[in-house]
C-alpha cells in the first residue's frame, strides 16, 4: 500500500510573486515575513513579496535574522517577539534555513509550546498558513513538511511541521547565487532525488519524480555552475521535484552522516551530504543493486565521477580518527537507518567517512 500526499500549491515563473500576488489575500490581513540577513534584499525576492502585500493592503512585519542552519534559540527569539500579535500567515523567503524556520514558527505562533516540543510530542499541531518563496535550488523545503533546526546541543535535527499552503518559485532569484552556493544547494537536490529513489519508503510516484529530478540535475548542474540561467532555472525545477520526493520518503542515512560535517566542520549542508553519498550507495547496493545501478547510469555511469567533475571533493575537511568513530556511533542511532537499504554498521560508516574525506 502507498499514499501520495503533497498539498502545496506551486506556482513557477519569472515575476510570479507580483503576478499572482492576489493569492495572498486568502490567508488574511497580517503577514510575518521570515528571511535571512541579506540575500533576499539583493535578489529582489523581499521587494517582490512586500510589493505584493502592499498592493493588496496586507499589513506585515519582517524578521530578517535567520542564520544558516538555524538554532532553537533563534526560533525562540522570534516566538518571543511575535507570538500573540495575531499574524494570519507567515511568508518564508530564502534558502532552506528561512523556509524551515518559517514552518516551525507558523506552529509556535499559535501553540503555546517550546520549539523542543515539536520534536518530542507526536501530535498534530495547529499552525497559521505558510507561503514559501525559495531562493536556492536545493532543499525543496517549499514542498515538504520537514523543518531541520539545530538543537541546544548543536545537533541538526529534522521534525515534522507543516507543508506550505503555497509556494512561489521565481527562477530569477537563483540567478544571483554564487558558484559555491549553486554547487552545494544543487548537490542537496541531487541527494534528495537519489536518497528518495533508494529509500525503503519509495513509491511509484516518488520514483517518477526522483528519476526526472536526477536526469534534470545531470544535464543542468554543470551548466548552472557556469552561470547559464536556463540551467539554473531547470535546477529550481529539479530541487522542487526532489523536495516532493522526500516529502514522501524522507532522507536516508546519507543526510545523517552529513550533519556533523556541517555542525562541527562548517561544510555546507548539500556538500556535506553529497560527499558521502557515492560511498553510502555502495552499501545500499547490497540490498538494492538494480536501483543503485540505475542511479549510476543516470549520472553518466558513475555518481562519484560526476560529483568529482563538479569539484565537490575540492572541499578539504580536517578530521581525526576519534571524530569519525564518534560520528559513526551517533549515525547508528539515527532514525534514518530504519528506511535506508543495506546493512550499515559503525565500521562501514567510519569507512564511508574516510573514503569521502580522503583521510
Ligand atoms: P541556506 O542555509 O538557507 O542559505 C545559505 C546561504 O545562501 C545564506 O548565506 C543565504 O543568505 C544565501 N542565499 C540564499 N538565497 C540566495 C540567493 N538567491 N542568492 C545569493 N545568496 C543566497 O541554504 P540552503 O542550502 O538552501 O538550506 C540549507 C538548510 O535547509 C539546512 O539547514 C538544511 O538542513 C535544510 N534542509 C531542509 C530540508 C527540508 O526538507 N526542509 C531539506 C534539505 C535541507 P542569507 O542568509 O542572507 O539569506
Ligand atoms: Fe538536504
């Protein structure tokens, strides 16, 4: 038995925020905009959202302090400032960090609980609607119900929050991304498609989306890195489709292995996951050789060679044996293992880290 549920209404196109701004009126008269510190001011997305809100007489406030890999304490700060003021909806603008933050905040504005409770209490939360405006072609967070936040101990943890009601995807915003961000966020989308395809939770519709997202990525990510806007536009489509994939399947142990590289070694999320992925799928091959073969085939015969050709392994990470052993032990407790194919052990995971980081 399988189910496919992805309730977000998605609009894609240049100028879509102002062009379809009337859609915002159905969410109410008072909006809280949640964004990062600077990029949305430079790429035009914040002006577009404000323009649309003003055009339709919707009041708004702007919280522009979301950092990369947002922490519980940042969420608490926003809750303290904005809970009880009567916002009708939240508009998240930016990469996965502001979008995930916006989805958690949408609950915490109306539920009298702490952000930590979102992880420990398994119940349906009330929330105000979320509108998502992604400006990276990476996480697909605009079409998932997941929020990844950094807890009080410095661990990245994902929890179920809410699907955005509406997503506006304007490819012009991703034309502003640096080469580094195009690579790391594009590789995140690649990981979502590959991991979702190989997950034990994969379904026929999620596979259809994943296969298409992988093909788009193979054809477009190298050109997107060279600054070809058409290719960047296609990567925004790939990341959206790959987001729909993980909204059904979740991610796998590859994401869990990437987390300490981000929190302890400051490697960007997509790069951290992408570096370990080709070695992770070698273990997955034990259980699902046909699908792993298909992945390699789509990426020109070998996923590792494709990722090397993008320059992903130029990122240098200094690690010790002790760190690798600690991360491997931690990964063995990750909930991702339950739906990851292959017989993972702490020894195999330590070997994956060593191969990926060339230690
Ligand atoms: P991000 O952390 O949101 O942003 C990274 C950097 O990119 C920031 O410095 C940001 O600047 C800048 N930026 C964003 N858009 C830009 C643009 N159009 N032009 C130039 N710079 C831009 O990056 P991300 O990779 O999109 O998100 C990563 C986060 O999402 C991680 O926390 C990850 O765990 C999470 N994630 C969530 C899901 C999910 O399903 N919910 C899936 C995968 C990953 P500003 O700070 O100034 O905006
Ligand atoms: Fe990711």
